[in-house]
C-alpha cells in the first residue's frame, strides 16, 4: 500500500512540474511573438504564467494525456501549442525563429534555477550530493521534512533538461526546426519554412527524435550531473 501511495505521489509531482514547465515554455513563445509584432497569442491570453489559458487551448495535451502517462509509466507525456500568425512568420522568419527559440530558452532558465537551488541548499545544509543520480533523484535531503522539496527540485531540473534537449532537435515539429532559421538568410528561411510545413515531415521528425533522444539524453545527463557535482564522477 505504501508503494502504491508513493507511486501516486511521484506521478502527481511529475504532472505538477509538467504544468509549470510547459506553461513557462508556451508563455515564452507567446511573449517572443508579441515582442516580434505578432499579437495572436497575446490576444488569446497566453502571454501568461497562469496555466489556465494554455490548458484551455490544449486540454488533451496539458491534462488528459500527461495525467494518463504519469500514472501509467511514471512520467508525463503531453504537448501544447502557442498560436501565431503564419503570414507574420513568413514575412519575418527571423522573428519567428526567435519565437521558436524562446520556449527551450525558458526551460533552460528553469533548469538553471533548479541547479542554483540545489547548490544553495547544499551550502546551507539542506541538501547533499546523492550516492547515485537518476532521472527522479539528483539531490538528497538532509532531513526527512525536506524529502518532498528535494524530489520537486530533482524533477524540475530533469523535466526541463528533457524539454531543452528534445525541443532543440532540428526536426519538425520541434522548436529546433524553427531555431535553425536564425542561421539562414530571410529568403532561404522562408523557403525552408514552406518546405518543412508538410505534415509528413512532422511525422518523420517525431519518429527520428523518439529514437535519437534516449542516447543523446543519457550522454548529456552524465556530463551535466558531473558538472553540477564537480569531481564526483557519477557513472
């Protein structure tokens, strides 16, 4: 019974962090689009850290699917979308590329924030480096009362690291496919955006990302965790 309750708590913790992280991600997209001159998401209320406008737009991707997956496999799988004007994106492909980059940049900020909290916690004696590090556990609490907070910070870091890596794959429909337009001329970027708009490329991109993500993530995670705990040499 205790094991089942622990599983439920972990699933809810992952879902809670998922909502925070995806809301931050989508709000960053919407904010960047607004700064670039497209008010589509702004008028929809999505330049906001309030999860409701994002949930209202994508209830399946923000609530149903992530909750089911969190309880079924232990971590949430979902999606959200920030609306934008395709005519604006065609006319301003560089601004659209910055809009694409804003989402993973927001997740990177959350991951860095989690690392700062971990390092501060270690300095003041709330946290300690773990004996082993994994996807749900990257820091130990020095008191039972802080176990929940250590779990929350671990999940916050891990989920946002996952979102950064996944969304920087240069494959449609992931954000990385838009970010690479920053390295093209505007005319080339327009042709490129038109080319990858084919739904078939989105399907192929998701399949490729699915197979490529795990080995890349393991490689990145191993190096990042050893930077956080310099000299620890976690395997």
